[in-house]
C-alpha cells in the first residue's frame, strides 16, 4: 500500500526538495531507499571500496558541493561489519563530504552505538558516548539524528553540535491501536509497564501518547530490576493490571531477559495479555529462547536494526517490525526546511 494513503497527522506530503542529498551506506541501504521514497528523492550514488588489508574508503559519486547532505547508517554490528566498522565508515564519509564542499552534513544514525556507556559506574570507567561525540565533531558533523537513545540527558550533554533524538512513539501508537483492535482487547484497559526504574520517562511518554490517541485513561505500572555483577534481581511489581493489555516498553532488546521478567510479573498480577515494544531489536545469542516466553504475546520493534539474528521459531513468529522510514523522512524534511521538530522528539 502506498504510505501516502494512510498518512498520520505528523507526516507531511512528500515532495522533491532542492539542494538536498541523501546517501545510505551498505547495510542500511534498504531503509535508505524507503526514506527516499517518502521524500520523493532518489538515493544518492556513492562508492564504498575495501582494500586487502581491511582499510576502506567511501566517496560521493553525486555532487555535494553547496548541498544539504544527509548520511544514513545504523551503527550496530551485523553482517556488513561490527559497530566499530560502521562507525568508522560513517565518520570518514562525513569528512569526505565536508572536504568536497558540502554546506551542511547531517549524520542519521537510527541506532547509535555505545549509547549504553554514557556514565562511569566503576573506577577508571570510560564514558564512551562522549568519546563518540568527539569523533563526530572532529570530522565536521553539523548535526546528528538518532532514535530512542538509552539516556536522553547523557546523549544531549555529550555533544557540542545540534542533536536530534527522535522517539518511535508515533510508530508504536499506530501499531498498538491496530493490535488492540485485532485481539478484541478493551481499549479502555491498557497499561504501560516500565521494566526498570530508568525507563520511567520512556514509559510515561508512550502512556501519554496512547491516552491522546485512544481517548481513554491508560494505566502505569513498574517492574523492579537490579543489576549487579551481571546478575539481575528484583521481585516488586507495582500497578493495577488485572484484565489489562500490558505494554512493556524499552529502548532496545539484547537477549530479552528484561522484557521476559517484566512480562511474567505483569501476568502474575493478572494481565490479560502482554505486548513488548522496543525501538532497537539487537536480538543477541539466546534471545530466541528467552523471548519464546509464553507471558509475551507480541513483540513490536522497528527496522533501525534488522532482526537478522532472530531465527524462525516461536519468538520470531511473535515479532512485527515497523518501518522507521516515515519518521526519519519527516525529520529530514523538517531539518532541511528548518521547521520545528517538537512533536517528534524525546525531550
């Protein structure tokens, strides 16, 4: 179906733009093509060349001098390289475009690597998020756009250039309304669950958006989680979820242990069904077994990370992948026009 036929209120009509270039590096080119279609653009041509010793270069084949350039690459490890490989390729491409005379270069990193190491937790710990920010600044990045960072304040404070932290909430709200209708769940009995203390703000953001979209009050609940020495503990669950559809929200899923614990706690408190929502589906080794947890009915994620590590099986059959393309395209359109982004941001 043409996405323009079911366009939500926050998404404008696509149209061709002048003096704008959009490039997508290998591994994120599928998402790049989708974004280009929403913008009414042709994805820019570029060359990525690998050398025998593991070094590489990337250059634009379309002119960028004087242009407003957007470079897309999701910085997670996968089939096309590690997170470090992807970060390095994006940084070098930014530098090459600046050297070629680009008027402005915006890095679009839907998944930003090292976002979880944003503060010291032990003596002599690195603050890797800040070091990554320094690298982006060093090559001349004018702006960086990402989605649902691990800690919004730490992300914003790490950079000295403009940052745009988008939220997947508009995408999730549309999908959740559809799932609720399909399952026959009572739209007046929804409850958003934060799987740990740090996710409270994220859960509240989704809860408020669901209330506005459904016209019904949406409940809130909290599952306790403590992590120490690699071990997770905590049994407290707070919230009235009896008979409710519970929505467990997190920024990412790695092995799925946090989501499974919260889902079991919600079911134990009487939840009718549980939907797990994450923006970035890393699905590391063991996730397929953990997310097969019967307490989880459905899993929603976006294509900021392709679920290549999740094999066919019970967990994969619960999964629905939402396209981040319309949201990212809308952000690019507004940035190019210097238009407000307030309804798309996490802050």
